[in-house]
């Protein structure tokens, strides 16, 4: 599940879990695709296969997930109002969208500041009860960083355009981003409510040189699972069978019947 | 002589009637609808109409329009509507409610004090628009005796359950089903489902006690649906 990188010029990219057997007419499945804009200072229109997908898409905004039919897409990003016939600011041709994946396509700066498109496959596997999933993605024109929660490094040495993730107990954390191996804060701190059963994806974006580094957050909820059981009694006080007094009554009644029966038989013989 | 025979008959009737009467009048272990059937998604809901692809000659799929929103970190503070107490007047149940999570082994935390009950705080709170609000409590404990939900097995379909929330509101429910389910096969994914119709799920222990395990074999599960007009 490593992210694949698409350079600004051209290039074919297989999105996600390998090349989909791209029979174009079979619209069998779909994938949930979101787009994040992480290139500072550039409002854009986004085209897919020549159709306008997004208008006036501003830096630091994220689309709602859209169900894209399985297939191959040409993605192009133009400065707002300039498409689709000129030269795109960023483009990626022959992007294969498989079936059943959850993908975020990020328009961002590479480590050296070139605008690129990077598709990431989001981990939507089930999360254990009580836990949350934290994913961090380095999509900023900046050197390697450490991501800290409450001052303690959680992910270290993360480079553009890589991601790191972990399932941890659900909690509210104060997160910041520092230059790798240092205490020099590059972004934050920001308060994150890491909810149970949710994948919180944090993007570092912008440019260190232009002093506009920032965080963007995407959440994917509904990944929770139920507790394993409900252990709710250790006493054994609950009577499941016949209560003792009733057992006694039954025993006494049977004994009485036996006694009376013997007397009755004896009386019969005598009689 | 006849008198003895009559005594025999009377004693035999008593010996049969005592356990039979108990058996007929004891609380039933299952009543109403199946507890897993409430709020289950209807089978037709899962297939959205496939978008007809109007891209005439193009071999590439058509693209829908999309909306976008700022991806700034949210502060996540939302007004809480945690439940604080629960009462079932019909069986004299009244207990304080603690928000609880999970134990290390993945099972639901049950408040140690047997006169308190726990609400599974990762699921929806009572009064939500959707999903199962789960409240569980000890039926008893060796050290503390009977718990808050000791009499839960006596609850019947139609009984009222009131849950008081932290903001002062009360959500009223009505019992629709009761079942005793073997713990090892407890359908937790259904009972704790966070989607489907709003409902309250009450869980405690039941069935035979297994002394070697210091535990009951079964869980008693009661499901209730909200009734209009929260007091």
C-alpha cells in the first residue's frame, strides 16, 4: 500500500491495488475517491477524462468521497477557468481506479516544490474496539519530519510523499510536526479528536521555504468493530433451576405419599 | 383406608403441582421479537441505482460533480448527551449509568459496582437518531450480591424504560423483545450496531451458573424501541 507518485509531466500510474483488468465497458464496481488540494496559492479546476470534476477548488480543501466507476482516468488540474484545452498545471494520465478501494488523490508539492498528484490508498480495514487509526502523510515541500503526539514522537523520519499509520487507543491528542530528529516545530500544535473506529488522516502540506506549512485532516468513520463480549455476573445468585423451598415441598409431598400409600396398603390387607 | 388413599392422591398432586406451578409462572427467557431483528437493515437498502453511463462514445467512465469542504483540523468538541441514569419502573430497576469502553481483551467494561450500569460510549447515546445504545450491568457478584439488573429477566414486552440524559432530558423506551443467548455466540456485531433504527439494548448475565468459570453461561438481552413524547 505504498503511495505511488505521479510527476507533473506525463506518466502512467496504476492506482491502488494493482492494475485493474480494465475492460472499459464493464462498470462492475466503484471506488470511493476523494481529492485533497495541497498546493498553496493556486485555485484550480480539476478535470477527469475531459469532464470537469471540480470547480474553483481552493488550497486546503477536501472533496466529499465520490463513487468513481472502476476504469482508467486522465486527471488534469488547471488554474481556475483555464481548462481544459491549455497546458495543465498538473496532470496524470491513465490512472487506473480499481473496484472496492478507498482512495485520496492529493495535489501537492513534492519535496523540491514541484506540483504533483499522488494517489494514496486509505486503510479502511476494521479497527479493534476502543481504538482509532492515525495516518500521517507528508505532502509538503519540506525535509523529513517527525510527528509528535503530546510531545512524544509517534512517527519518525517521514518523507514526502510517504505515509505512516498506527492503530492506537482513541483519545484527544495535541499533535505537532517537527523537523526529523529535532525539537524545531514546523507545524502545530493542533488538537485532534481521534475518534474510536475512525481513520484520521493528517496531511502536512505547503512549503517550508514559503513559510506556509499547514495541516489538513480527512476522517473516514465507520471502521469500528463491536466488543467481544459482555461479562456481567460472577455471583451465581440467579436461580436457573427449581428454587430450594419448592424442592423441599416436592420431596416432603412425595415422602408423604409413600407413607400414606403404605398405610393404605396395610389397611387394605387387614380389611 | 379410603382416607389414606386420599392422602396419597393429595401428596402426589402437591408433588407435581409445586414444580409445575413454578415452571408455569417463572419469567420467560424469551419474549417478543428476536433481539437481533430490531434495527436490522432492510435487504433492499444496499443497492443504490447504478448510474447510467451517458458518455456516448468515450470508453472512459463519466465523472460526477463533486463538492469540497475545508480540511482544517476540527476541534471536535460537541455537546454531550451522555445518559446518567436508567429506570424500569415495572420491575423496580433504578441505576446510575457510567460511560464505559472496552477491557484489554476486547470485551465491554462493566462498572465494578454492581448497582451501577455501563453505557458503551463508543456507540450512539440513548436518544440518537440511529443505532443501538447499549447499556449493560452485572446481574450479581460474589462479593456484592445482586446487581442493578438482577430482575431484568422479569421484564416483559411493553414495559417502559426511561433513560435520563446529562442535559436533563429523558428518553422513553418500550421493551419489544427479550432473549437469552449463549455468551460464546453472542451476536455482538448486531447488538452493538451503530446504524439502523434507534434502539436501546440492555445486557446482563443469565442462564445456568458455571462455578468453575465464576460466570454465567448466557447473556440476557432486552431490546427496547423509543416511544414518542420524551418527558
